[in-house]
C-alpha cells in the first residue's frame, strides 16, 4: 500500500505548502451500511480549518443516507502536518463525536502510519484493507476481472420527484458478458436501497453497447428489476439502430424525459369516486 505520510528527516519544511487541499471521496454501500471514505492525492490536514472542510464534505455525503452506518476510511493518501500541540487531535475527536450524533456507529481506518501518528486518530487503524474490512463487518465479495473498473464507470442519479433512476457512463462501455451484467445488477441494487416507491430506469446510451447475443441476458436482468417495482426502461442519446438495444430508445434526453413525465400519475388522474364526499343535504 502506498505511504503518503510526510516528514522524512531530509524533507524541507516548506514542502507541505505544495499540498494544501482537503478533498474526500465517498462510496456508499447501502446494502452493507458502510460508508467508504478515501482522500484525494494531495489532501493535507494542517489545522481546524481543514477539519471544517472534512465535516462539510462528510455531511454532504450523508444526505443520501437514512439509516445508521459504519465508516471505512482509507488514510493512505492523507498527509498530516507536523503537530503543534494536542489541539488538532482533540478537535478530530470532537469531529467524530459529532458524526456519532448523526448515526455513525463505528469508524475503522487502514493505512501505514508513522510512529508519531499511531495514537492520533480517534478510531482503530489497521495496516491492511482486509483487516479493516473484517473489523467493520464488510464481507469481501468476489469481483470479476475488471469489475471494479466497470463499477467506477457506471454513474446513477436519483431523481426522486420524477421517480427516475438515470444511468450515465463516464466512458464507453460494452456489456458483452454475464459478469459485466452482474456488476451492473449489484450497483443498481445498491442504489435501490434508497428507494421506497416505483421507479423508471432512464439510460444514456451515447456510450453504451449491448451486443445482440447479450440481449436475452439483459432482458432477464430487466425482469428481475421489474420484480423490484421498476416500471419501464427508456434509453436516449444514440444514433444506433433501434434494434441495438432491447428497450425503447429516443434520440434526445428531453424526449425520454417527456415520455416518463407523461406516465407519472398526476393529482386527480386516479380519482376514486367511491370515496368522494357526498354533498351536504340542504
């Protein structure tokens, strides 16, 4: 595991000025109720101002959570500036006491720490990821070759008012195997942990390819999700032939959105005459 901790004896004191940002990266595993946290390369913890940024970004990530959770924290790319007394350690303890008030059950971290930081963090720190996963109760699943890369390329947005889950891709993706469809299924199931109503799947097809021989397997996958209250699947953004996808596809996103909107029941569209109040007698 890479060790990004600073301060070898020959490092100049001004070197810390090169990295002066604090950026956290979050992955929400709703099924396991684990919030996975890492730091972008170059993140540095210098003082309470950085803890305020840490707090703000963490709270933003919690907006999609509605249950108690555990945190698994990767410290491998976090730089901690030389300490000037115990104040920063105390403030970090206060920060995690604050998070516990927002349903954080336990925090576990991993990364190789220098001796001067062994007692700095207010949570257990393991050297290896596998040890931390076991401590936090996260089951290690067998990810197919290239599966983790594919997970990163699949991006889901929840449009709760429209009852739509939208899938976009960060780069071209070809779903040419059952293993890749299994990755798609697993990530969408994780997203569905936030849903408590019927929904429609809308897919940006501009960077998506589904070979014809995989259409039956894809249809089987859609059948599975229809059992989880999926109403419809619509695609958009492609000039490929309609037969290239096993679901309706529109040229533009606004056309697919209009189709979804037209099928959402509006107030008054499902009037129940049997429960209407009788007019008062004169």
